[in-house]
């Protein structure tokens, strides 16, 4: 009859007493081997990534809305009537006449009683920068 080795002794028929070469503790006082809870780690990671991507999406959405508003203002001013070549850096005012036609002028709204749509400055890229205006009013 073979002698029985106690449960707390690490013994293998092939390896013999091999507790010293194992990558984990084998005695009763060794730290407990626990499986990490990766599900909560993953869900926290997903939540953080989704929040970051959501913030980035909202930022891009605001940039897109601003770009579309700039486009609409530029289209409105460039489609208006004017018989002069605008000078870069100067301020111009967009008005609507009695027939509903938009026109560009140097005369400010304080000096003239016309339906004022907006005030603009022409920048060096030939883009009209709105200084004062309401797109809903056109």
C-alpha cells in the first residue's frame, strides 16, 4: 500500500515535489487566487469611451453648425445687390428694400431707416464675417 501524501503537499508523479517552481503559492498561508472582475472594468471602459466620443461628436456638431451658418451668411451677402468692389477689412451693412431684394451698403443702420439684416466685415480670404445679424430674419 502506497503512503498517502497530505493534500497540502504539492507532489506530482512526473515532477516530484515541485512547489518551488510553480508560479503561484501552494501552501495554506499563500495569497488566495482570485479571478479579476473584468466585466465591471470593461463596462467602466466602455462608459468612459462612449462619454469621450459623445463629447467629441457634440463638439464636431457645433463646429458643423457654425460652418453652415458662415456658409449661409456668405451666400446671402454674395447674392445681394451691390455695384462696388468691397474692400478687405471694411464694414458693410446688408439691407432689404421694399421689393424684398437684399443689397449691400456702407451706410450704417443708425444713419438710415431701412430693414437691416446684418453687419459684416470682409476678411482677407474674401469671406464675410458677421458682426451683427440674425439669420432667421432673411
